C-alpha cells in the first residue's frame, strides 16, 4: 500500500472533536484506495501554551515539516485572549503558516443542493453558487513591519500595522489563482482597495501584468467594499476570487454564509514545495466546544482537500466528498445546518454516518 505521514494538530475548543472525525474518515477512505496513514498528533495553540509554554513548539513545526501533509482543527479561546502577542494561540497558527511557507490558501464556498434551505439568502440567489477564494496567507498586514504599540506626538497610545506586499509575493499567488481559475470556469476576480492603498495599487498592476500569461482566463478587478456587497447581491457572478490576506479572511467567512454554515467550509494552504496545511476556515467555537455539537464536515472536507492537493490522491478525495453528499442525502444534520424534516445529530454521530457512507460505496463498486 502507499503510505503517507500526516501530522494532526487538533488544537483548541472544537478542534479535537472535528479532527478526531476527520482522522477516522481519512483512514477508512484511504483503506479503500490502498492508502495507509501514519498519524502523529502534536500540540499547537492554547494547548501548546499550557503544556509547552509557547503556541508553536519547535517539535510541532519540525514534525509538520517532515510529514507529507498537515491537518489542523482550530486554535484559540477565551482563556488565552489576554495573553501577550507572542503567547497567543493565533500567533502559533501564523508561525505555522509562515514556517511551512504555505502562501496560497484555497477556500472553496459551494452551495450544496441539499443545503440550499440552510442559506440565509433566498433560494434563487444561493442555488448553484460555486466560488473559490484564493487568499494570500503569509504576507500583508498580518506580517508587515513596522507593527506594534507606541505613542503619538500628543502623548496618546497608538497601535499600528503595515500592509505591505512585494511584487514576487503578489506574482506567485496570482499564478496559483490563474491556474485555479483556468481549471474552473475561467473567470478570475481580483479584489483589492487600489483606490486608496499603495499595496493594492501594486497588487492590481502585477495581477494585470500576469494576465497576459493566461489569455484563456477572463480577469476582472473589484474594490473590496463592493465585493462584500456583490457577494450577497449576486454571488453567482463569481468563479475564482484572488485577494490579500485580510480581505480573504473576511470575504471567506462572508462567503461561508452563502453555503449555510461556516461549519461546512474547508481550506487547503500550499506553497512552492513541502507539505500543505489543511484546515477548516472556522475557529475553535468556544461557545459549543466540548458539547459534541460541532459540524465536523468542514474538517472532513479539508481532509479531502489534503488528499487532492497535498497527496495527489484524487480518487480517495472523491470518495470522501461523495460520502459527505450521501450523508446529507440521508438527512443527517448538525445543529448549524438543521432544517425541518432532517435528523439532528452531534459531531461524533455525523462522523459515524460519513464512515458508513464510505463503506456503502465499497459495496457498490
Ligand atoms: P469561530 O469560527 O470559532 O465561531 C464563530 C461562530 O460559528 C460560533 O457561533 C461557532 O459556534 C460557530 N461555528 C464555528 N465552527 C463551527 C462548526 N464546525 N460547527 C458549528 N458551528 C460552528 O469564530 P470566533 O468565535 O470569532 O473565534 C473563536 C476563537 O477561534 C478565537 O480565539 C479565534 O481567534 C479563533 N479562530 C481560529 C481559527 C483557526 O484556528 N483557523 C479561525 C478563526 C478563529
Ligand atoms: C482563519 C483565522 C485566522 C486568520 C486567525 C485565527 C489567525 O481567522 O484561519 O481564518 O485570521 O487567518
Ligand atoms: Mn478567519
């Protein structure tokens, strides 16, 4: 059998609950395709702060780098919110992304036919939406310097950050986005704030220059405020969106609500080389943690992305996606996507139903 090492980073809050489900799904889907996984569980985020003293222990980054792919649950929680920056769970996640060099974050948001009624938008607006957000992940205001706290000339406290992008950072991300768009419906919308921000002016210039290498892709530009509005007004106008780190963070959460719940949205983060990082776009959901209420499907679908983009195991990825569809067809819903006539289940049970959907596929083939 083909054998891969996968680093599991369950993290905080609902992270361990959803990763536990996704791990079992990976194992079972893999076994049907002759794939064997060696899992290694490592601490990150709040649990790492509590056990090792830092949000990203050296051993965790080393294990992640040595493995074939990394699956993360979520990090963060009230307990650590008041910590200094270098001791925040979120800092550990940013260090992991930077450490792995995963600059391109793919966040698909597709409205599944089974969940049209879970969308807060009208059926005719939500139906058929299929968007891929390509978010820059290792630059921009999240990492830009100077940053910090200071004092202004009136003696007032200040806090400051810097939005900065180099041409090469924009180019490598734009290339990924053009490639993604080319394999989809051939439309790429670059979202920026080039009417105000220099970093966005350079962004627009570089993306426009690169378009000549991808003449089969239709490129358009949109300001981020308009994009936020257009996503709700007429989301079907979008195919692939490419944008910076912070706009991508915000627009992907917004796009998640087209699909019914943030609990459904997976992501894949990839770099030039080395293992990819796969994680749901949601956080640690402290309000429902430890109650077996979390929707594990975002993480299960992230495991499918791990197989597709991280390991090139397309058939196993398709198995997982088909099993998720089948589980929804059979009427199982966690609380975040429940609608009338459906069966309310918890996180664990949802996982068991996905596993049984995978097993029934085997009987069919
Ligand atoms: P969140 O995504 O954790 O939760 C927002 C809302 O969505 C909550 O009501 C939550 O219950 C719900 N939700 C999220 N995931 C769900 C799921 N799988 N199933 C059902 N409902 C789900 O965002 P937040 O509350 O703003 O942040 C909580 C913590 O998570 C913070 O510490 C934040 O920094 C962190 N965070 C981490 C990540 C990450 O690890 N990648 C992402 C976002 C936020
Ligand atoms: C996400 C999260 C993170 C981000 C935080 C927790 C650092 O919101 O993965 O979307 O802003 O990238
Ligand atoms: Mn986010």
